[in-house]
C-alpha cells in the first residue's frame, strides 16, 4: 500500500478548554522551532482540552511544553504515508481489521497532492506495520 510506514511518537498535550489556549500551545512549539506535522485537538470537558500532535522533534517539543506548564505524554503510533485519494483509508482500515489490529483512533493531514500522513493509534504497532506494508 505504501512505501513509508513506521512506528512513531505522538505528543499528547492537555490544557485548559479556553478560547485561545490551542493557539498558545502552537505558539510554544513554534517558538521552540518545532513543527507540527499532524494533529487533532478537541474538548474533553467544559474545562479541559486535549491535542494529539506528531512533531518533527518530539523531545524538544515536550521540553518546551512542560516548561510552559502543559501536561505532556508520549503515545506510540503508526505513521503511514498513504495515497491522497478516495478509498486509501478504507483500504488501510480493512488491512488492519484483517490482521486483527484494533484502531483506537486515527487522523490524517494532507501532506501533498499525492500522499497523506495518516496517524494510527492501535493495540499492536508491530502488527499494524506488517499489515500495511
């Protein structure tokens, strides 16, 4: 399916669910020179929000975010550069299901006109990588 499938790290950032807080998180990373290559953010409760971000330098990003007072953890994920066209996710999800890999969640960002970076949080990264190759 793709020539670039790998195990990666996703940074989980918890912060106040308040207008402008996501912008502050992004600014901390930008000021540290850390690029966000994929992300999703959402409200957990009226007072708490969460962002999952794939960073080009996770260690540097984590350090900057912690210094700024954010709660930060790492999650193991599978990073898949899939064709950027209809059905690519469907094919990947079917391959994972056939391999008995459970997807906790997934999100994507269109990286180019030809490929998308798909991030999978799964129960078995090794099995997922084997299924997607």
